[in-house]
């Protein structure tokens, strides 16, 4: 169970690094400096913000439903952080070895919708309620294509255990991997390792699935261009309009933790998890040198490095998208989900089934 406190520490520390990084990235993209005054290069700005939030009064509106209002941030926070329990960190470190890890993760993360509805309804504020209803419509809708892309990867791997999915995508796989997942080609790439055994190469259509997955996770995380539930220019701040102090900080922490969680899930399902991207090429055993055997210190260190590298690259891409694309309209958001991504997800699921038949 050592992996779980490590994950929680990484997620908590990521908020500090992530918020500062996002401010600097957005400033760079908009040709400005970002935080500069508090500490060297503005490095202490986050600590100043945290101190400010700790000192702010925890206000509960007089007309609010006090129980719902106070409980909502805790429900959202708990549902997001509980998702880290089943993620593998290295071949030897995993919070829980649940055989239905993927199912658990989808179920527990979906529970944050309840917290968002509690926050919007309990605030007794029309803008908060608008934001909560937008969020429900968005998250519930985008969970359909998200689930289809996840099922596509699960169908290729034939397991719901995230650690088993990780092992299948590297040189330690107990299952024979063929080039592009096509057994008729007869090219065994199991010993090659690296990117050749990742799911996006085992079934090249899973690269399209990962793109759909990434778009859906932006909506799941309420990230721009799908930040309609917060829509500052339209509904003040959405479901968290009435929150202040540490309860607002919990909601903010949950948003960044969700970014990290879906990036971890994408890396595990599609991008080789903790396996190295470098393959063995003849006598140059890059995969062997940069992986390390399970049960060794070198193996765990390299696994953590590769997994976190993939995760933070996905997070960086999320930030890049936020500061590049404008917010979409509600009708555009629904059109994209139901008429574009959901049909693509169904087609990918069908292709994955056919691909799996060819692999056996």
C-alpha cells in the first residue's frame, strides 16, 4: 500500500507545480511575464495564495442548504482522490491490485457529479445551479465516448486490472505481442519492447481512441474549451460561485487532481504505462537498459520516471489546449459528443473486437 500515499503526495504537490506552470505557460503564450513579484520568478506566489485562502472567512450564504453546501467540496475531493487507489506506479508499487480496477476507477470518478450537484443546489444561487446543471449534462454525456475508448483498450488487453495492462505493454509481457497486433504478419515484437508494444501500436486505431479519450477527459475535468460549468464570463463561477477560503481551495485542488488522474489513466491504457518508449534494436538493448527488472531499485526508479514523464506531458498538452482554443457553446459541446465522438467510439470498439480476433 506504499503506492497510495506516494500518489496522494504527488497529486498534492502537483497542484503547487501545476498552478505555477499553468500561469507561466499562459503568460508565455500571451506574451507576458506571469507571477514575478512574490519570490524569485514568482515562485512563492502559490504559497502566498495558500496563506490567503487559509486566512479567508469560510462564508455560508444565509439562504443556502447548509449541510449540502458544506459537504459538497468533500464529496468532490474524495471521489477524485479515491481514483488514485488502483493506479500502478511501478511493477512493484500499486495502491490496490483490484482485478476490476478500470471499472472501479470509472465508477468512483463519476461520483464527483453528485458533489457538483450538491454544490450548485445547496448554494441557492441561480448561477451556481446553472453551472451544476451544465456540468451534469457535460460530464454524463462525455462519459459515453470516454467509456467506449476505455473499453476499446480493455478489449485488446482482455483484463480490467491496470497492472496487467501495464505488463502487457513492455518487454515483461507474458503475452506474445505482434507488430501492429497482426498475428498473420508473424513479426514477434515482444522482445523489442518500447513503443512497439504500447497499445497505440498493438492496435493503431487506439491512437485515434486516445485522441477521443483526451478530448473527453478535458470535458470530464471541466477544462477549456469545455469549461462551461464555470463560465466566468457568463455565470460568474458556476457551481463554486459561493465558496470561499479552504472550501474553494478543495474544489481547486480537485480540478487539478482530476487533470492528473485522467493523464495517469491515459498513460496506463494507451501509452505503455511505466514501460520505456525505447525499443531493443539488435545488440542495442535500449529497452533492457532503460527498464530494469521488477523487484529492483533501478527498475522502480526508471518506471516512475517514464510514467511521470508521460503523465506530465499529457498535463502540459491540457494546459496548451486551454490557452489556445476559445470556449465552445453548449450546443456545440453536445453536438461534438453525441454526433461525432460517440459514433467514432462505437466504430473503434468494433474495430478493437476484430483486431483482438486477429491477435489470438
